[in-house]
């Protein structure tokens, strides 16, 4: 440990230095205090401070820039977390925002000093009515908090200076310190009114008032700089009293308990500053185990500094009489290896530590893991990637893209809202978080939240269709069909996939069905090439639910399944001309006492096209453009040509009766027997594609099969009554889960599913989703990412191009907001293609979607996200190289 005071750091004539702050990159630091005739800010080079060789090198500048713009003493200087801006507060009631410019060095008027860098004031904030005493940037750099002797704290919108988010006015004395919770949930402020107040950032209302430790305190300090620990667990105040002695009060996040404090200083504590790193050190008894803790430095009016570790009961070090007057401010380097402190005596001291003394900082991954464990969200995802208002644009192309995006945004509707009463604790100067705007919605309404995000109320374009009308979407129904209330089915299958419907067009590829509640069928008529065709089912027939349970071993489950009853009725309603009808009449002609014939008849324009007879009752029937399928009581599956009635195949014999069936337009037939075995045939090519696939393993508890269907790529889909859906993979020879409403991961993302049109393949399978009421409102951010990846995998199985594209872009946007970067790079690398011979090559497409076009669209999104500009540049250049070689 080394501590020293560089004599060359001063503001001329040893005038007081009220504030010091180290740049996030630890390459420079700023001091603020009194200058020649007003306030002065000086930016210094760090290297000559920590390196004696650089200090003695005349070629290395010690002072980088001096700014004398403030008209009165500068009380506070603070760098933004990104390091792009410097904020200063002064006795002239102003807050100034400074930014480095590209201008070269310049001389200082009336002095022989030279400014190596040029920092210009880009914003001046002048809403305070008194001296500005403290400043604090929010962890995401989206907000800036300033406190003043006017008893208020102002929250500024960094993206729209000088716009104010909120004005906090509960204090009754000068507010001398502010600090942000690193998690982003709270802001703390300490005042001369003998209180420390904690504010919620969600609505800027007061969460807690801590006053007991300050009742015996007098207003003897110029500042009260409090600080929050980097793990968010402890808030440490300045100038508290315990037993008549000065302390720094420790306030625990859990319950805001105040039973601990830092003691030992002889006079009032003026400033507290935590090292921004969470530190660790190997345990003495076990080198493989490490202890995690935080480090805090405390300055006092007794001219001394103490450094504490939360893992120790006593201070790590106490440096007495370091200054000749009160300590006013402390700042740590971003690496945590040194701290700077300034005093009223006009000097700055440096204290350097090594890892053996202070410990090793946690990596960003370890820090994020800690936040995930404690707060269920990543520190990086919560702040660094959400807001980009203070990002420096490194590529002019990105600036053009952002301006173009902003120009396309709809201008918000301005609504006059009454001014809140003065007696109110919190005075907003921007819309409240949950503000309702009662105006006619003929244009989308946009409001700005305190977080800087936009909230848009979309315009209602059409009325919401009734849930019972889904069957008629995209279909034209004749007047004669109005008498039928609901569609009926011959066999149970998926509502969005069934080919076995009451009456349907042969050319229709997909029709929604519902469970039978009426004895009359509902004809659905469509027109194509001048032909109107309806396949009808006799009224009065019933479809029993397929009841399945898990039976151990290979015991047949015949008795545990309720199957379809044979079709009995042969009465049909009269149909219009031009309608093709299929009529099934079971036991229509007695042969002997125990046997009878069943007839399948096809008519058109009330004229018989053909008929055929079967020796067993028909249980279920299905059709497409080419075939009619009739499944009978004698375990046979009969396939006929729909135009001529000729047998397309000999009777197919299986081990039991069919309980569920689906026929695709491409000629694939899927059947499920009452013993729980599934078959699939390619009727056109006379090939069996699935044989005796059991569904037993899927029937857990009281689950029952609600239907089976085929996708557009002829994948077998099985749906259960509890909302679960599975697809059988020919390649993997196993069932693949597509939907599980009982899975907590899926239920936590139910709002995302509702954004997808319900008629798409995956969305239709996931339409059953129970209400989700989590016990913890803050879920780990990785839950959503897990769900999005599952959705993407399911769309590939279903070959659903529209949904694949939707969930791909949803995942990209989520990663841009939350991270991690490695997962985003994985997507980009997959689209960019493998490296062949040292060069990239984009190979093929995904379900007909061009990888190159997908990559271009994703890069166009990344282009508008400033925190990701370097990633955009990296991949856009690789894509350009590939395109140039083509």
C-alpha cells in the first residue's frame, strides 16, 4: 500500500478542491473547486500520478484541460459510466454537461498553461433555485440526478437534455448527496433535514425514510456523499451518530435495517465511496474456496480516510491527518487498485493498493452470475444494453441509419394534462408511467416512460372476431348453411389440421374443426375452378373421446380406450346442386342374421357417381382431392379413388380399429389405433413411413389424446387434451415436444405466444396456455431466451417459415436488449456460414429463406443499436467480402 500527495495537482494558491472523480477508463481524472474568479474544473492525466517515471517525463502532459466556465465554486464533478460525458454542479445553480471534442490543443487565456484536450459544454441545465451540491449518473447513463440547497432532487433525461423526468421534493432541508442503486430499482438522497430518503425509480415515489441515525447530527458538513455497494445489498450514509460519536450508517437493502455502522472517526463523516468492483480473496482454510466482499472508503472532517472491507469487522487501513482540512470527496479507479481523495486544503491524495491487500475483482461473468442469483437478472442486461443515448457513434453509416429510423417514427399525440398540485410529493414534468389518455383513438398514441422507453397505444384497425367464427375464416358459406351451428367430424384430430370434417371441399388443404355438439353437420363451401364439393357426414353419429392411460409393460390397452361407434344414420339434409356428397349407410342390407353390408355412396348434383359395399360397419371416413378412406370394424383400412370409386389399394389390415385419422392433400395417411399404435402411409407411392409407433410414453397421468394430424411436410402431430403437442421424428426415431403449457418456461412467456397469429402451425398447437401468476415478479432474463430457442427449434420441425422468421427476429431483438453477445454471434455465424480455405461462404438457405437476406435484415436491426456498432461493423464487412467474391 502506497499513499502520497502530488504537489502539482492544485487549483492555484491552494484553493479548495471540492470534488474529484476518476474516469471509467482510469486514464484521466477530474477535479472541481474554486478557480481564479469563479469555479474551475481541471482534467488531469492519471499516468503521472501512479507512475513516477511518467511524472518525471516532461513530454507527458500532467494537465489535460482546464475549464473556467462556471461563475461560482464547482461543488461536484462526475463522469458518466460510459466516460463520454462529464457533469459538473456549481454554486451558480447550473449543471453543465461536458464532452471531448476533436479540436487540438489550445492555450488558456491569461495563463501560460496549455489545454492538451478540448472539452466543450454541450448542455446547460438550470432548473435548480440554489447551489448544486451533488450529482449521480444512473448505471445505464439514461438519467442524471442532481441535488441542491433548494431541498430538491431533479432527475434529468440524458437522451433529451434539458428534459426532466421527475422532481423529488419531500426533503425539508438542503439535499447534499445522491446515489443510485446499482440494480436500478432505487435512488437514495441525504439531506440536512436529518433524513435519508429512498425513492423507487418505477414511479419516483418514496420507498423509505431513514431518520433515526441522524437525529443527533448537526449541519456541520459541506456535503453528505452517501454510496451504494456494488452488490446492491448495502447503502452507507454520511454523518450519522451512534452513542454520541460520528459514524457512517449501514442500511441493509432487506427491510432497510439500520443495526450496523462504521465507527472510529473523531468528527463527522463527509463522504463515502464504494469501490465499484465486487472483490474476492482465497479463504485461509481452503485455497479453492474464495470469499466475496465489497470495499468502501470513508472521508471525514477529522482529515482522515478509512478503508473497510465488508468481510472484516475492523478497517483495512486508517490514514490519519492525511490532509490539513476536511475530506470532501473520494473516487476509486475502475480497476479498484487506487483511490483519489480531495480536501478543503486544496490538495489531492492518492492511495494505491495491491491484490494481496484488497483482493481480486470479480469478472463480468462472475458479477452477472451474482446478480442472477440475488436479483434474477443480469447487471449487463439490465443497464448496459437497454439505453444507448450516450453512446458515441463510431461509424457515420450507423448515424444515418438511426436518423432514418427516427424519421419513420410516428409523432406522438400531444395531450394537455392538468398540472399536479404543488403539495404533491413528486412533481412530474413528463407523462406518468401509467398515465391514461382519454381521446378518440384514430392515430397511435406515443408516450415516454421515465426509463426513456416509448409506450405506444396502437390504433384499432378491425373488430376482434368472435371465437366461434374461426371455422369460417377465409371461407364462403352458402345461405343454406346458416341453419348449422357447428362443424362435426368423423374422427378426432387436431382442430387446425383435420381432414375429416363434416362437409368440406376436396381442394381445401386445411380446415378447422371443433368437438361435436349438434346432430346436424355444418357444410363449408368454397369455389375453385367452378367446382363446389362438400363431403358430408350423417347426423346423429357421435365421436367419443379417445381415453388413453399409461399401462406398464406390453399389456394391451383395448379396454382403456373409448373408440368411435359405427355410423348408423343414413339421413342427409338436401344440398344445392353442384355439391359432391359422401354418404355412409351401415348395415343397410342384411345377408344373414349375423352379417350385413355397409354402403359408401358418392353423389353429385343428386346423381350417383359411384357406390361400393363393405362387409363391416364403417367407423370413420376421410378424403382429399384423390382418395376416400373408410376404416371399418374388421380392422381394415379401405382406400378408393374419389372420382371413380375404384380401389386404389387392397384393404390394409392392422391389429385394431382406428380411433383417430388424418389424410393430407399430398396423399399421406396417418392413423392411430385404439391400442395406442400409430401408422403412416404414403398412399401415392405405396410406402409405409411409420409403423407401430406407440403413444404410451406420452400419456402421463390423466392425459388423453385429443387428435392427430399431418403438417404441410407430412410430419405426424399428436395433440393431448392438456395442451401438449408432439411430433414424431423419422430421423431421430422418437417423439419431439412442440408445446407444453404446463412447463413453467413456456407459461412465463405466454404473452409472446399471443403476438403470433393463431392460424399458424405452431401457434395453433400452443393456443391452450393456462394463466400464469408467478410468485416472483422478477424472473431470470435467461428464461425468455430459453423459450425463444425452443420456439425456433419447433418451427424447424413443423417447417413453418413464417413462424421461424418471427421467432428468429424475436430472439435477435431479445439478445440485443439483454445479451449475451456470444449467443448473438452464434446466430450471425450460422447465417454467415462456415469457413472454407480461410474464407467464409454462405451455404444454402433455411426452409426456403435466403441466409444472406436474413443476415442483411438482422444487420439492419443491429445497425440501429449503438452499443452493438462494432459487432455490426465486424459482420457487415465479412458479408461485403463474401458478396464481392460472388
